[in-house]
């Protein structure tokens, strides 16, 4: 039998992976579905968004970025989570590469710090804060 804490950690890791793959693929609805109804996200490069409608607008900006020829690759590692019933805190390291016109570059490294909520056996971001080691500008977003 697999311990419950391992199952919960794996579900949380899956949430982080679904989110990063959705943003890189321009998959607006999958990205939105990673957040609770009143979830929020804060990113120094693109601002603060609260609620699924606002997060949808955030996701659309990134989908447009992709359609205009820029490819992002979000790479996450060292995911750590602490589960307390239907709530959790999770943090991971973040690297983001951008490719445009045949050239790739690494943006500033950073972290995701998240408050999570479990609803009907599924984990969602309730609050996600991006912290970068230094500022950068994403042209076209």
C-alpha cells in the first residue's frame, strides 16, 4: 500500500507539471483549471491576477506570445510540499528559457511559492507567487 502522503505529493507535482506544460503550449483552459475559483497569481514580469476570469486573460496573453513566434520552456525542480488536510504549501525552483528566431536564452531563475487547496480529491493553486532572482521583460506580453 502506498502511503497517503506520497499520493498527495505526487498529485501536487502533477499540478505543477500541468501548469507549466499548459503555459508553454498556450493551453488556456488547462492553465485556468489549475487554479481554484478564487485563486490568484502574482508574477513580477506580468502582474497580479485574481479569479479564474483574470487568470484566463493572463493565459491568453501567453498563448498570443506563442502564436507570435516565441516559445517558452518552464522547467521546475525541487518541488517541496507540506500537506495539512485539504490545504498545502508548496515551493519549487524555476528556470525559464525563451526561444525566438532560432535563438534561445535563459531568463532569470526563480521560484514558485504556492498555497494549495484540495477540492473533491484534486489539488488547485489558491495562491501562486513567482519570485525571480532579477527583473526581466518579456517583449510581446
